C-alpha cells in the first residue's frame, strides 16, 4: 500500500499544469454551460410548464443525460490517453520500470488516478449544476426553478453514474497503456461513443454496452440498473486483473 501511495503522489505531481487537470473543470463546464444556454433561449410555449422541484429535477436530469451519453465517454477517453501519454512520450515507461517498485503499481496508479479525475469532474459537475440552476432562477424565472436544489437526487445519480462507468474506465486505461499511439486511444473512444449514442437509445441493448450503461441511471424505468452495476464492476475487475498480468510480462521498447 505504501508503494502505491508513493506512485499516486507521483501521478499527482505529474498532472500539475496539464490539460488533463484542466479537463476536470472544462468538461463539466461545457455540459452545464450548454444546458443553461439552451434553456435561456428555449421557447417555453412548446413545453409543459414546470414549477419548483419538478423544474429542478428537469434541469438536473437533462444536464446529467448530456453528460452521461456524450461527454462522459469522451472525457474518459481523453483523460486516459493523456495520462498514458505522460509515459509513452520519450519512452518513460522504461525509466519507471527500472525503479525498485512492483510493476503492477505503475498500472494501478494510472487506473486509480483516472477514477479520481472522474470523481473530481462529477463533483464539479454537481457544483456547476447548482450554480446553473441559480443563474436560471434569476435570469429566467418563468422556467419555474425555485427553492433549494435537489441535492439528494443529484448526489445519488452522480454516485451511480460513477459506479456504472467503472467498466469504461478500465477499458480505456487498458487501451491507452497497451498501445502507445495517442490516435489509437482517442479513435477507439470516439468510435465507442458514437456507437453508444445509438445503442443507448435501444431499450433492448443499452444495458449490455459499457459506453451506454450509465444511461440506465437516468431511465424512467431503471429495471436494468442492478444488472449494469454488477456488470460494470465485474468487467472492470476482470479486465484490470488481465491488464496487470499483461503489463507485468510486456517489454517496453
């Protein structure tokens, strides 16, 4: 555990003043900013009038849907590629693996750092949703957003989104570390995101696809939520165990 903490501390130092760190703020900021802008210019005569808790819930759900379906897969893709790129550049893996530390520590520290950056982005997303709601409350009161934000609903949804995205985190960590090409890491994530956008609209297949599992958190009838929580965890654990074995036996050029 001590060596893992040292490796995580090293990852934290490497992230100082990097794009990966800024993305923890930029990604949720783009999502909430777009959602607020859309509601500011929306023609309210074409939608059902909402008030108080219902209006808050609509804003929270629509913001989380945009995050879960589109931004989250792209965020995990880019962050995993940037984290692995810190070592792929100038062949830093050879230097790391020459240190008197178990090999598995280096891989696991990347995986845990990506998970921590996702958790940080979700916390910032929650804060920005609350701030965005306050802006709409002041700038466009006819939207019906009033009173305190539904913090219980928001926190529970974000926690479930984190848990159902663990498979995605494990998959992209493996791809980004296994292949040195930044293009491979990003292209695989972009392709999976496009497929997830289509598969996520299917009630029959969305809960089977790792990049659309998070949508079950926001479904009106979350009958597959238990399945995706278990499936995402099992995929993450199984793939990580294989990746640690593969990482320990690989030669880095």
